[in-house]
C-alpha cells in the first residue's frame, strides 16, 4: 500500500516536471521566434535609415564638392584637395550603400531569392577573392516571404563562415526547389571542421556561435533543417525547407515587414 502511494506520488511529480519542461520549451521557442522577427525588422529599419538619411547627406556633400571643384579650377592646390575629398565622399557612399544592402537587400523583396542570391554571391566573390560557382534555379513563382528571408540569411552566414573559417579559395552554391521543398547547399573546399568541433556544434552547447544557432532556429521555425557535413576536403551546409501550399508567395504577403523598395 505504502509502496503504491509512493509510486503514485513519483509518477505525478514526473508528469508535472514533463508539463513544466514542455511549457518552458514552448516559451523559449516563442521568444526566439519573436527575437528573429525583431532582428529582421531592426535590420530593415537601419538599412532604410542609412540609405535615406546618411546616404542622402553624402550625396548632397558629393554634389557640393563638384561645385567646389568647378569654382577652384584656377587653384591647383585647392583643386587637388577637393579631388581627395570627392574620392572620400564616393568611398563613404559606396560603404553606406553596401552596408544597407547587406542589412536587408531591397532586391529580396522585389525580385525574390534566386536573383538576390546571384547578386549577393557576385559581390561576395569580388570582395573576398573566393571563386564561387553558383547553380541557382530560378522559376517565375515566388517562394513564401519567410522562406526567402531564411534562405538568404543562411546564404549570407554560410558564405561569411566560408570566408572567416575555411581558408578555401573555391566554393559552390546549389539551389533547387519544387512545389514541396527548397534546398540550398553551400559547399567549400577548405580545411573543414574537426570531428570533435563538429560534435560540439551539433549539440545545443554554448560552443555554437550565433551564426549556426541562428540558421538552425530560422529553419526549425519553418519545419526545415540544416545538415552539416565536413572533412579535410571542406564543408557543406545544406538547408532544406518544406514549402506549404497554405503559405502565400512573397509578393502577395502584406504587413509592415515588407518595403525597402525605395532603396533600389
Ligand atoms: N565553412 C567552414 N569551415 C570551417 N569551419 C567552419 C565553417 N563554418 C563554420 N565553421 C566552424 O563552426 C563554428 C561555428 O560557426 P558559427 O557561424 O556558429 O560561429 P562563428 O562564425 O564562430 O561566430 P558568429 O557567431 O559571429 O557567426 C566556427 O567558429 C568554425 O569553427
Ligand atoms: Mg559565423
């Protein structure tokens, strides 16, 4: 009798603990979901501010320097100085434009993932000196907006990782999708990740950087996943996202999250 009541108590405590665990996990997932949406919104806002405010101020400065150059043609020392200032203003304009595009590429809202990806890969290759072979399937149908954002962030983070960690001179990107799923694979031919590190990274340990954890979280929210394969020949990151018939495609989705078209 005593044994039975103890068993009952234990089993009740166990169910209570399980319930608590489920509740906390759901609360944490909810929080990370909201944080990711906030991060996207914040990036979009900063991108717009940079482009519309700082970018416009610099453009005005550039025009003023052109006038200055006209009016000091006779003074070669002043003209040389004005040319230096013009060059610095051009450089600052370029930097602001690149930064705002990277924070939230306007192309993504307007023309969709495949074109935005081509543009990003081309810029990445030029800046990093890494030769990237891209095979990006382009179809007229748009993917759901959240899928497009997730895929773009996976592309950005994976390429940044290739640049920072792999030491590779060559990489390849493959993107395919049908009505059921989208698959994006980023492969490099660099030093790879050691088995021990890979093991640490596959757990939920604090060893994981923000990059991999963020990619996993974005994909998990869409019921997708990230597979990492690595050896001495290089690393491959493969993101798979199911496409639900119920999700509206990107250009039909409304709401405050869209709309950096003014940046283009
Ligand atoms: N392409 C790669 N080649 C070699 N190592 C890689 C590659 N991608 C990731 N790694 C390893 O995985 C680790 C985790 O990557 P993750 O992006 O999560 O963090 P991070 O890049 O170090 O920092 P951050 O939080 O700024 O992204 C890296 O520190 C690196 O050791
Ligand atoms: Mg990273």
